[in-house]
């Protein structure tokens, strides 16, 4: 009788939620990184949804295929999406090198982790460089927080016959939202590059080899993929829609 | 009794290889899926839309669908969420659904704004 009771207790104790070990079988820091990313997802969605609401509430909006039709430094006109396509490719590729660094970390292959991390950092810096060019180009046309181009330049972004007041109104909203949202995303990329550099230095110093696991690479990897994820949405809502 | 529990514990932590995980081949596969979806978006934006080969009202929903598909591949495979415990995956995914609420509220609100603007500005 008493042995049956003990067995039942043992059985109950082996379920994930009966205590003794993490029910999620994930490390504390990794779970916290996920919850931080969840909160960051809310921040970015609030920004993007505000953009959507302001855009829906405007009768007109500067056409993305006309605003973003240049490849800074190479092509002045009629190349919509080409430059931003390059930026998207760079960021997806740097996400791939990041996941390869995580994969190498699982095998405790220090040298491979370093190589993939360095490529990820290069990808991040290239993306930031492209964004700097994009911002400079738009700034050169007259867009900035609280600033819009003059009448003649503005007309290039709209169909003929749209009243100037409507053009100015929507362009102002577009400029503020564009620089705020891509700026906030770019700041995330910048932070990611800095953290990647710190992690790479730690890898080189052998910190994770001594610890016996490259879990930190996995955690910064989560952050980096999230930045890529946000860009996928920014790309769709600013450049495609 | 207590040593048994400890053994079970180390067994679970000590063999992460038992969980399904990303191999190099899978990573490359996911990359090509993401690249393919992006290429499809470009094809729609640069070829179909300018030549009016696609019904205009479905263009934006189509873009959004492809974006969500890309998001799924990044979160499920690159961020490894598909291979986490289901309870943890739900703890992350379910709160995201609140965002749908904000989208509905602000879409509704923006329609009110545009009507208001029409009434005030004529």
C-alpha cells in the first residue's frame, strides 16, 4: 500500500511543472532575452501601427516608389527598391552568419564562432553605412524631423493635381515617422553591433570556452535576429505598401 | 531517492543534442526561403504592379502575408522558437496577439480622423 503511494508521488514529480527543474528547459538569461524582445516587439508595433493610422487618415501620401527611387552615389532616378533591396539582403545575410555562429557554438568550435561573429559585425556595419547614405540622401532632398522639401521637389513625389496643403501635410508626417522608426531600428542595429563586438572579444578571450557553453552567443543571436525581423516589417510598410 | 532525482536532472540538462536543432543545411534552406520570398515581393512591386498584372486591392494584403511568412521563418528557425518547449513558445506568441487589438482600434480611429479632416477642411 505504502509503496504504491510512493510510486504515485514519484510519477507526479516527473512532470515538467512539478518543480525541481526549469519547466521550459531553457536558461534564465535566454528566457529574459525573449521577454525583453517581446517588450521591444510591442514598442516597434506601436510605432508601426501609429504610422499605419496616420497614413490611413491622410487623403494622400508620398509614393514610396518615387521617394526611394535612387541608389545613393550611383543611380539618381528610376531605381525604386534597388538600394533598400541591398540593405535587406545585407541584413538577412548577417542573420545567417549569426545563426551559423550559434551553430558553431553548439559544437564548441571557437575559431568558427569568431569568424562568423566577425562577418555578422561586418554585415551590421554595412547596413548602418547604407542607412547613413539613405538618410543623407533624403536629408539632401529636404526631409528631416520637422522639415520637408520645397514646393518643386515635393511635387515629384505626388501625382499631378494634389493640393499643396495636402502634400505638405502628409510629407511632414512621412518625414517624422520615417526618421523616427528607421532611426529607432538603426539604433537597435548599432547597439547590436556593439554587443556583438563585446561578445566576440569574450569569445577570443576564451570566456565561453572556460564556461563550457556558448550560450551568450545564442542570446545575442536572438537579439540580432529580432533586429532583422523588425527590418522585414519596416521594409514592407515603408517601401512596399 | 534524492540521488535519483539529481540523475534525471543532469540527464535532461546534459544531453541538449536530444532536442532537434539547426544544422548548416537547414540554415541555408531557411536563407533561400527568405531570399525567395523577398524576390517574390520585388517581382510583385517591380513587374506586376507597374504593368497592372495584379488586382490592386490584393497587392498590400499579399505583401503583408509574405511579411508574416518571413517573420515565421525567422522566429521559428533562426530564433529557434519552434524547438523550444511549447509552453515557452506560447508565453512569447500569445501576448503578441494583443497587437491585433491595437491594429483594429487604430484602423477604426484613422477612418474617423479622415472623415473629420474632410468635414473640417472641406
